[in-house]
C-alpha cells in the first residue's frame, strides 16, 4: 500500500523519467537483454524508491511498469518483481545519500573490469570529461573506480559495496567484475550524467590501453 | 487459406510484434541488407508460425508483410516468399519447443564464428549477462555456443542443427560459421532477450580476445 | 524544365524514397558532413535521374531538395547544384543498367580501401551475407571489390570506373581509394541492400584482418 | 535585457537549430554527460551569440534553454549559466569571423589528441572527406589539426587558442588535449558539416594508426 506521504503526481513523474532514462541507456547498448537497473528516491523518510522491475526490456519499459519499493525491496505499489539488485540500490542511496542510482552493462565497462580486476580498480586522470563528475573542478583529477568481485548473494555484495564506498568516499562509481557499472547522483539527471561520463571514460581507457600496448 | 483455429487478432498482434522486433535488431546493425529472419509460433498443433518474408528490408518491414506458414514452409496466409531459412526455424521450434526463433547477422558474431570455427564452438563464462539466459542462475555458468559449418542445403543444415541441439540440450544459441547467430525463447520477448545477450557476449569475447592476445 | 514524359507523381515518390534512404545511411555514419550521394532513375530514354544536391546534410534532406538531372548533369527540375559526382552515377547507370546508385563514405570502407589499395582491390568470400548480392546463390562466392585511385577530374574518374566495370562485370560495388564505396541495383531497394551488405562485409574484413595479424 | 537589434524570431529560430544540432551530436555519443557546447552568432555588432547553457543534457535540450550572451559571456536573455567555455567560442567567432562554433567530446578525438599531443598536432591528408572543409578543393590537401594543452583558466586557454589560430590560419578545427574538438563555420550548417568531417577523420586516423602499427 502506498505511503500516505507520497503523492501520486511525484511518483508518476519520477517513474516517467526513469522509463525515459532506461530507453536512452538501452539505445546506447548499455542495458541489453533486460540487464541493468535504475532507481530514484521518491521519499526519504521512510525510504521509498521507484525501481525498475526485473526481467523487463529496458528499451520498451513504460512508466506503468515502474515499481515503488521500500528499503527491504518489498513492493509498496505496482505489479511485478523488483530488480534482483534492489538492495544494492538501497545500500548506495543510504550511504551516498543519493537521489538516484543507475546500473549499466556495457561491453567496454565489462572488458575494462576484466583487465583491472586483479588491481581492485583503475585510476582515470587528465580527462576534461572528469569535470562533469560532482565536485570535480579540474581535468587534473584522479578518479579511482573500484572493482568488486561479483557475487549472487545480494546481501554479501551489498556489504562489500558498502565497505568499498566507505573506503573510497570520493568515488563516483564502481565496477562489478564482469558484471557492470554502478553510479549515482543527487537526482536522476546527475546520475545519468555520471553514468554517461564513466561509460565514455571506460571506453576511452579500453581503447587507449589497446593502442598503447601496441607501441603507440 | 488461414487455419480456422488461428484468430486474426492473435496473428495480427504477433505479426506487429515481429515487425517491431525486426526494426529494433536492424537498427543495431544485426539485420543489414535484408539478412536475418524472425519467427513466432501462432499455433502449435498443427504448427503454424509467423515468419518474415525473404528479401525484405528489416528496417522497414510492416506487420502486413509477415507471412503465416506451416511446418513445411508453405504459405498459409499472406503474400510473398517466406525466408529461405524457414525450415531451420521450424526445426528449432519443434526441438526446443520454442515460441519464437531469431536469426541475426552481426559483424562480431561473424568474426567470432570465424575465430572459433575449428573448435566447433566457444565457451563463455563468468559474465553476469549470462544470467539473462533462461535457466541460468549465476554468472559462474559456462555457456557453450556451438559453431556449425554453413551450407546452402536447408534440409542438411536443419539436420546438422538438430543433431547439435540434441548433443547440446543446454545451449541457448548457436552460430553458423561466417553466417550468423540463432537463438530462441519460449516467446518473442525471451528470444529477443537471448539474442541481445548473446550478441553482447560475442562482442565482449571478440574484443577481449583482441586485448588478451596483445598482452593484457 | 521538366520533361513531359516524367510524371510529377513518380518523381515525387522517387525523391521521397531517396531522401528517406539518405537519412537512413546518414544515421549509420555513412554520409557524415554532407558526404555521399544517391541517385535513382526516373526515366530511361532519354535518361533523367533523381539526384541528391551538393553540400546538403544527408540527415536532414527533404524530398523537395532532390534534383532531376539529365545525363550531362544539367538540372532539369529543382533548385540547387547537383552532386559533384553526378557523372559517375550516370556512368554506372548506363553501364550497369542500374535503377539506382548509392555512394557512401564510412570509416571502415575508407580504412579497407587504404589497406588494399596497392592490390587494386580485395576479395571477400565465404560469408553468407554475400548471398544478398544480386545473382549470388551461395556463400562460397568470391566477390572482388575493385579499388580505384581517387581523382578530382570527374570525367577521368568516370572513364576509369567504366574501364573497371567492363573488366569486372560481376562486381557489385567498387571502392575509390580513401574516398568511399559505390554500389548500385536494379532499383533503390536493391541498391540499399547492396550498400548495407558491402559496408557490413568491409567492416568484418577490416576487423578480422586486425585480429588475424595479431595471431588469431 | 535583450538588445533592441535582435529580433525575437531570429534568436528563436537560431536557438531551435542549436538545440536540434545538440541532439544530433549527442545521439552520436559526442556530447555525453552534458559535455560539449554549441554557439551561433545572432548579431555581429555588438556581438551577441546564442549559447548552450552549462550542465544541461545535450540529448534533451530545448530551444527555451538556449541563452543569449554578449562577448564577455554575460547573459543578455534567458535563464541559466552559460557554458564555461563561452569565452573560447567568442574568441573563435571574433578571430575566424565564424557564424557558429561547435565543441565535441568523442572517444576517438580524445584518444587521438593523446597520441599526437607531444607533436602539437597531426596532419591528415589524402582523404576525399577533406573536401567538405571550407576552401578545400581536393583530397590532396594536408589538413593540420593543432593540439593545445588543456587548462582550466579560460582566459589563458583563449589566449593560447588565439595564438594557434593566428599561427595556423588555414586550420578548420583544433583539439584540446584529452578534452575535445573545436570547429566552426560561417553558419551553424557549415560548423556541423565540419565537426562531422573532423570526427570522421579522427576516427579513421585512430583506427588506421592501430592497424598500421601492427604491420598492415
């Protein structure tokens, strides 16, 4: 049952924005095969978030399919099963005080997570694109993107994520090895900006590594 | 003449869904130059499937162009010549009890089929994307994608496909060497999810192989 | 002044089809920066062809901008300057009895034209995609794509093209070195199918060459 | 307050054209994460330019969001903060007498700016695509694209840009190291044509370098 504090208007608008963002990211090939998930906070106390359902094509998702869930991933409003990774979104929202969390699966983020998995992360610096990350004022910024081992145990994965986010408070995103990228923002617009920037940089790093290893 | 058991409504809806799916896959470059084909079961007993016609631009196909064919590839309803590969679709529908079969030609699936042709297939494991394949619960899954030699003899190719599907009942897709990818699902939605996942993974493998051979 | 034999309806429809095709090819990145050109025969005797104008963004071109030109590239109907390469289109239409001619500039066709320029062409064989080329019945077909040196002298270039087309009557397309790809068909639909197939194959060849040289 | 010399109609039309161009470039992945900026001259004396605002998603920007600014980057009409790089646009407009200036961030232009940064630029020659650059009549043209070190000091960067533009009057674009590409034109249409051509050529160079270093 929907909390009396959440207006239908705001949930509906957030749901529409989430669906539109999903379609945009799917169009780029970052949410193929129903992969990826998106969330946006509808209410902070108690926490209620708009969440994409599990197993739905992100290229065709409609606002009516977006679910309203609580911080235990229970469905408060809507029909369907929330994303398997809902608890990871909740973890990030709580710890980073985020307004939205996005998770993409792209070929480049997958490949790069593989290359740097043993190092537990990778550093990206010197790119102007970094300035689009919240709080970053200059391209001479060193962004560390942690890489976490993947797991099917969501509570375990959530705990690992939480530890890494505590260890790396300045991080704007993190990679799950051979799984995908998580980023967040104070609102959905900022989260989308962050995901686009990090995906761009991971592709640039992947291709540059490629060229550099071959003598360039 | 249309079978009395097939309602116009359901065939029309299936045809519309097939046409929309074709456009989506063509937009990704997976059905260029009228390549590829799509089918969806309209009726099981006797078998009647909605099939894309031969030689039609998959980026512009309309629901009116979709044909209704039987299990001998004879046209039951509609105008046009069904895809040359209709019998392969029928083979897969019967053997896998599939509700839909999709066949794409992408640059990466073509290249990867070439690299691993001598080995008769390739194994993909450790990727979270694998979880989107029916029955797969964990990224620690080893998916074997068989690669079959191409042939212009559809009955021979169908027989080879059948043998491989029998030998590899857990497979979710298979490659025809320098030809393309086949996947299927219990319905068109699942088949589309499978094709997107397998195309994604084949690209990731193709690019990773690239980087790994060069010392990464 | 428009020839009395050409109906407004057919020219208008052809122009609309040409504009739509231009947008489709531009969307793929094959006609960026006003590059590329498209033509379709409106009347055979005397020859009148619908031609894209010079310097127009192919992503925004409208049917009203399409010109009607004769075989000397003189504008018979419409406002604007026809493509600089109109005489090449006329050459191909006459020699191949084509109904439409398409010319694309893609990164991959440019790169591949460079790699094989010294050999005067490249052979592509074994790909199922080849079957989409008119007259080709099997993937065990060897398609030779001639590569011609570029030139700014259209009459010289047209003469060279003509000689190559005479020497290679089975060719479905040809490359101009560091310039682009030409293909044609009995109508615009076939020409579009050919261009899509050849662009696909050139990318597959370019990427495969890449991988093969590195030990795959 | 809007200058009395600028008609609402022309500013509104220019703003609409700028927004449409932004969406087109964003769709290609050249303005992800709110990166990039676009400007078009609305009035020459005194200078007033239409400018994209800072921090806005270029895939969703509307004409109402476009600002009218003067040559000190002060907002004359509209709500919002103009792009941080407005002064660079002003510099280019004044020095090149440009009617529009575009700035893109693409993976390939970023990578190539890195490869050739030590050389202060790169030469691109022999490509037919070069003919789309204003004043270039033949593919046997050698285009030098300067690469400037990035800086957060806009006035310093503007001064460096100005010096380079003076030193290289024939340049059609320039790269900021690990930042992006700037190009311009007599109007927005020409600027878009230039950006598309230069992005195409930088990708071709990036990929060719790749292949050439590996023995092709």
